[in-house]
């Protein structure tokens, strides 16, 4: 199957687990920071009303709560496949002797890019405590993702190797 298939399979499974964990964390975060989120959604609902769309902040919040876990799982699967394929091509350049260590390092790099740097843009929207919670929970889910990615990549890589004629006949 090659690098792409191995990375895609490992990424898909790792991404599903990541999605479940991230979805649960997202749901918890939505509940803990309901007031901050409702303030933001009230502004969004007002701007939508000016366009003729009448929806309340509580309706938006309810939709967000109800869909957070499912969307995180779907997103985790899609992102997992993409990151798994990227990992297949960059793992030789990552430090570490085992694929698990390489997966963890890959997960940390993804965490720094997406949770630490990009999420910092939302500090003004949801507040510093929301950001710190998001970053703290994000490292857990991405370390699990990285661990599984390295572990599964090694497992699938062994299954996808080309057999010699002697191995095939046995």
C-alpha cells in the first residue's frame, strides 16, 4: 500500500480517537464557558438579524452543544487522514528512534501550530481563561493522537511491506 496508505490508515484511526477526545473536551469547554460564548453568540445573532435571519443566541448555543462531539469526530477523521499522510512523508526527518516518539513530536508540533499559535487569535473573543483551558486540553488530545499515530504507523507499515517470493510461499 505504501507510505500514503499506511499514513492514511494510521491517521484515520488516530484521528477518530482524537475526535472523540476533542469532542468531549469541546463539550465540557462549551459548558464551562457558556457565559463567554453566549456573549459572542449574541453579537453573531444580532448581526444575522440585520441580514434578515432571525435566530437567537440560545438557539445557536444549543446547536453548538448538540453538534460539538459529532463534528469533532468527523473533523478528527478527516484531519487525521491528512496528518497521517503528512506524517508518512516527514517521519524520517523527525527526531527519535521509535515511531511512537516521532508521533509524539509530530503531535506536539501540530499542537503548537493549531492550539497555541492559531487559537491565540481568539483570546479577545472568548477570554484568556478559555484560551488556557483550550490549550491545556488540546495537548492531551494531540499527545494521544501522536502516540497512536506512531504506534499504528509501525503496525500498518509491517503489514504493508512487499513480500519476497520465499515469504509469500510460506
